[in-house]
């Protein structure tokens, strides 16, 4: 089934799969779709490893990489706020509303913090432009035939 999307992306079927799993990117791409690796959680070194592996697996078929490149974000002018700092900005009334909704609909609480990656993330800023640049450098070192850009408003 050839469509304009297939023509644009160079794939055989109009299936686009966004995932953080390199195996899924390769499988979708090899099956004729267009796999896209979500790279926001990658270090530049891991992105290079994963992109090299995907490239070897797909045999020249096109695939994509998705990198969050924020133009504006809360805390930019203050020198990049951590997730913990951003959470502290949530008004108490919103927290109360959310707690009420969670209780009303029997949504269980999140598991206790066990020192995993999620708790370490609280001290780091969310994705910033400075963090995205090394990922873009890695991504563009590969022959990516397509890129989607949205200009900041």
C-alpha cells in the first residue's frame, strides 16, 4: 500500500512507530514501516551505540530519531530548574485536587522510592537545549534522510 507518507519517508507501508526500544525500531523498519527511536532518555554515548546497532540491523532502510529540542522552558532564565524545583512550583490547591481525584477513583499510590533512576531524575533539569545539542550531534553523524522541525512560536 503506497501512500504519500511512504513516498516521503521511503518506506513500503504507512506505519510509523515511535519507541524507546531499538529492537522495535529495527523490526518495524525491516518490516517495511518507518521506525523512530525516542532519544530523550539516552546519553550521547548510548544513542551512538543504539543508532549504530539499528543501522547495522536495517540494511540501509531509512529510520528516524526523535530528540526533544525545547526552545523555551520554565526555569531557563534561572539557569535550568531541576524537576524537584518544578514540582515545588505546583500550587497546593492543584495537589489537593489531584489527591481527591486519585482517592475518588481508587488510583493506587506510586511505589515507594527505592533510590532508582526516577528519584535521581528529581535533581536533574528536564530536557534542555544544552542537553539536546550533543544528542543532535550524534544523530546527525548518521545518514538520516529526514528531519522534522518545528520552529518556536
